[in-house]
C-alpha cells in the first residue's frame, strides 16, 4: 500500500512560496531533557494541505462526515522530500484506506472487544431513546398543563369571590343586626369553605391522574441513569484496554503505550488523531519530519470547527503527547563561524530569536539551541532582531560576558550591516543622527523623538543600486533597538524602509527582512588579538 507521496501529487514545480516563516508550531517538552521540541506548520505545508482539500472536494465520500485531516512533509534518508497523509479516527467506518497512513498499532488487539462493546453501547443508546420517548411523558405534560390552567382559573375565580365577600361583610356590619347579621355572615363563611373544598377536589383529581404517570416517568429516569452509568463503565473499560494496547514510538526509537504516557487518564479518541498517526509512522519508517499541517473537512457537528480551516494540536488528546512524539528529533542547528574556550560566534538565520522569549510559544532561539547542544549556561553578548540575520556573539561564562558587554557599552565593537532599501537613494554616503524612543504603550515600536529619545548615530554608504532598490552598508555607532530600521524608514533619515520591514512601512508579503549583520570587529577579552568576523550576505 502506497503511503509516501511525491510533492508533485500536491504542488506544481513552479509554485512560488514567498515566505518560509512558520504560521504555527507543534511543540512539547521532551520528557528526558525538558527541552522544548518544535515542528512547524510552514507555508509549504499549508500549500500541500490546500491541494489535498481540493482532492477531497472532488469525492463526496469525504464530505459525509466531518473530521480532521493532516499532512506531514518528510525527508527520506537520501534527502528526497515526500508527503504522508492521515485522517482522524475512522473514515466511513474504515481504519485503513489506500494512500493514507495506517492507524497506531494496538487497535487489532482490541478489535473484538471494541466490536462487542460498541454493539452494547448501541443497544443502550436505543433503550435510552425509547425510555426518553415514553408516551406517558407527553401525556403527563399535556394533562399537567391542563390542570395547571384549571387551577389558575379556579384560583382567580376564588380570589374575586373573596373580594366580594369582604365587601359584603362590611355592608352587613353596617346594615344588619343580631340574628340577620349572624345568618348573613355564616352564609359567606359557608361559601368560602365550599370553594376550598372545590380546590382540594380538583387537586385530588390531579394527583390521582398524574401520580401514576409520574411514577412511570420516575422509574424510566432511574433506568436511564443506570444505563448511562453502565455506558460510562463500558466506555471506560474499552478505553483502558485500548490505551494499554496502543503503542506510540518516537524518534529515539522509544515505544510506550498511551496508558504509560498518560497514567492519569486520557480522553476517548486519544492516539487516533492525525498528528500522532503521522509522527508515529515517520518515526517507525526512518522519515525525518520537516513540517506538518492539520485541517477540518466535511460537515461539522462541532461548533468551533470550520471546513478548510487549519488547526493546531488539540489540547486534550494531542498536545500532551507532543513532547514524547518529537523526542529524538535533532533541533535545527545554528551555523557556528567561530569558537574557542570562551566565545562562540554564530551566523543567525532570519526569523530565529537571539534569546528565548517571555512565553511558552517563543522559547526557540539561538541561545536555547546552543544550551541544549553544549549542555551548559551560555550568554548572548548582544542581540539581533528576530528578523535580522548575521553574526551573533555569545559568551561561555559570566566573566567573558561581562568583558564583552563592556566593549559593546563603550562602543568599542565595530559592527557592519548590509541592507536592501525599498527605493533609489540619491546620496552615496552620510550620517543619520536621530534620537530614538520606545513608546511603552506601543512596544516594540521605536520612533524618532527629539525631546525624549536617546542619542542614536548611524553611518551609511551606498554599495550599489539594483533597479528600484539600493544596497546599503550600515555602520551603527550606537546600538539602539531597531536603530537601523528606524533611521532607514523615517523621513528625517533615509526615508525608505528596509525591504521586508513590515513594522516600519513595508507591507508586501516578503519572506524575510533584508538586513544582515555582516561583520563584527572587537578585542578578544582573554587573548591579545583583534577578532574580525565576517559572513556572506544571503541576499
């Protein structure tokens, strides 16, 4: 059975992907190391998934029931890229279909128990439906409404009669005396007692009619409660047996049952989602995952699911498994361009943070990757914006960090950047001296502020003009946040944004920021020599 599909089954060779920046990460904490492991959903993965949606749309069988579908872009041992695809649970009652990855191992071990249990659950379901549709329920409802209406009408009539009697009593006390007064008042009391008897008779008739019906309904409700409890126990037993039998394998070659992975208990359907199916298959067939995408297709009985929308790992079933499933995947490596016993210099790629962010979803960074690689505490000597590529200097110890940090603070480190500007710059070189201020209400945006800004100085030189763009060499004398980006974009500076800088005025869909830290020159903190590091500009 074919599981590995060539890319050509989903995308054409001339497809242009303008960005490689992931739109989502499947991630989890490695049980052994505590490292955050991540697998992206990239624009390429989404393009593959969108083409799969078009294929599903051409076959009505895929629209009969709503469910999650997923694709995994993988790399073979020879470097060739292929695609595998999966659906959640059963598709039209089938667990295996041509072209789709097989379910998690273990289902066949409990298939008889599952069949028997599902039959019992269906019988319980039909019995509950029958008990919920008892004719006595509707009869009780109708008669109860009728008696309620009669009691309301009788109560209103009695109330009005009571008011009349009160008026009559006052008149009798004013107009009658002695025996005639006594007789008149007794007649009013008799009328009041007769109305009370009339109300009690009506309530007694109501109880005589409704109580037998209520007894039947109560007995049925008790049976329903017992059946639901029985259904719950059957489902729980089946789930326990299935989760003890289902075995997942990660990229370290480790296999554990769902029961071992989630000993506190797991929701029904755990292990049958697309992501576990795809990752397990890849791990057991020596396939390296590159990117994954999951989407909903078909009619939805779930309010928050929309056909054709992409979704991340479900919180209850998939997310708790991600750390284990991704274990053994080597994190994307950073390019080390220099290293000694005190320092590391890397060529950071665009889109990668220099240091871990504040929140769970943005922990991936140069520092977190190197800490995992070296298994020691290391410190960034300075920082580059996430979207800026180029040289990043890192200290292996606190003393080295302190000495490097002082050089940056005293402006003893020479930095050279290269950028593409979105326009043709008229002048060939110069300086930009504009103070910068970060508005605390609009982070991380920086702006020129002559009153509150910190002194910021940038020297620039035009390298060449390329059509509508200008290639510029920047030498920042100060090191303010977003200094080069603001000095380029502000009309008091160069008046043109760096290509791809969406924060400062460039709004087209470009895959990266065209700003690169090309050179770094500084005094080695422990050796009497000047280090001049250089990397090639990638654009």
